[in-house]
């Protein structure tokens, strides 16, 4: 029986019932994260009318100018999630170090890693932006947080998802039992199930990459892009090109329509030879989601979910989307490497 229109809270509880040993801690965690997302969504929707546009004047650990909405989203999530008693630590794209839980609050067994606002360069132009999250269980005993607790490979995630602040506000998440999408019904302030058991087409007809960097790519990456742009109607080529510049929006379109999103390594910034995207707060959560939908995610050689992070802000190349399209890319990269 379809659960269409079910509230996300009801859905979380139905997922919880699948795990007899569940304590409900996880449901509390996700429910609070949803409240934070609703607050960010409300702020983003009226950002043109308040003094939330523009820059704070700070530069973050990524070396990027911080937008006011970045800062607002980051502090909203940290404030809300710190006192819950479900987390032992947090990692944010906007914070240089691991975010400790203040000693006055009870600690829990989960680690929350997040990109508070993805697509910051698009905020002032009213283009879709989002929030990406990833949740792990603490692996070391006791209250002390060790680096191995926050530097876990993506296959150990217990949940992942994103909020998309677009024409409507959506939440897409998985706890390992299928991928489900909810749409915010503003009149009642509830996320209602709108996309149950999302499956990505096994092949698409859209590729997504920043062509502006063509002259910064190696020959093997250029060979990949040549593949998707050659005229060969028999093979369904060329693909269309769509690139929004907000990973969460480019990924959401790829998930629903099929195809492939790519952020290849480039020579644009010698400090970022592996491209711009972060493994722990962007690539690993999206890799869990796409796998649940029957798709794939790779850094060009390895499954993103198998990569052991070396540090919390590690960057990796990302090729993610329909299984057949990702496999085609891996074959071309492998051939060209020879
Ligand atoms: P963030 O705003 O969290 O820093 O992420 C921006 C990322 C990602 O959303 C997008 O895919 C990518 O930046 C676009 O980068 P380019 O402008 O270099 O193409
Ligand atoms: Mn981002
Ligand atoms: Mn961000």
C-alpha cells in the first residue's frame, strides 16, 4: 500500500520499527535536524528581503568567502543539535575542526557531518541551494571522541540525506532501507512523502560538469566529455548538458532524470588537485543515496563509499549518477590512463 502523503515523522518511526534494537535516539536526531532545515528554508525564502544576502566578510577553512546564509545555516544546525544528547561530535564544512559537544550537554553515540549550505555562490541569484547531511555511529567506547569516530568510510554511514531549497523545499534521505523524498507543505509546515523508493534510471541523457574548466582537465577527462558530446544518435548521443553549480540541485536532477554529474580533478587551483568537492560532507552522503537508488559514485577509480578519509575536509573527484553512465566513464578513464 502506498504511503504517499505520510509525514516524515511517521516515516521515521516506520523505519525505526524495522530495527528492533532501535532506541528512538536516531529518530530524535533526524527530527531535530528537520526543524533546523525548516528554519534555514524560511530564512532562504525571504533572503531577498532581509539583510541575509551577501558576504560576512570572513574566509572559511575552505578558503572561500562566507555568505551570511552559510553562517546562519551553520549556527542554526550546531545550536539545535548540540543539546540533543544524541551526538558525540559534529563536523561542518564551515568549521575548521571537529565541533565538540559542550560539557554541559549529555553526549550520545552518533556523529553528524554536514554541509550547512551547499551552492553558496547561487544564494544571491535565487538559484536552488541545499543542506547535505551524513550520520555515523561512534566506533570507540566511552565519551572521548577519537579521530576514527569522524574519519569513517562512507559504507559505515547509518543515514544520509539532503534538503533542497528550491521551487519547493524537499528532503531526500535514507537509513539504508530505500531512498525516499518528502516535499514541505508550507501551509502545515510538514514534510509529506512525495517520492517513495526513488530509483535512478540505469542510463540517462544528461551530463553535468563545469565545461569552463576544460583547459584545466587531463586528457582522460576530456575524453569522457568528448564521449557525451559526440553525435551518435544510435547510442543516444550527444547527451544534453545541464550545470546549476549547486551540487545538491545537480544531484537531485540526476537522481530523478538519470545521467551523470561530474566534478573531475583539475589544475585550476594547485591546492585543490582533486577538485573542489569534500568527501565527508558532500560526496559520501550522496554516494550512499545514489547506491540506495541503484546508481553509482566513484572518484574515477574507487567506489566513493570505500574511501577512508585522511582528514575531515579531504577533497575527492566525483562521478555520480546512473550505473551505466558511471561505468562508461570509468572505462574511458581506465583506457585513457594506459
Ligand atoms: P558549497 O557552496 O557548499 O561550497 O558547495 C559548492 C560546490 C557545489 O555545490 C557545486 O557543485 C560546486 O561548488 C560548483 O563549483 P564550481 O563553481 O567550481 O563549478
Ligand atoms: Mn557544498
Ligand atoms: Mn557549503
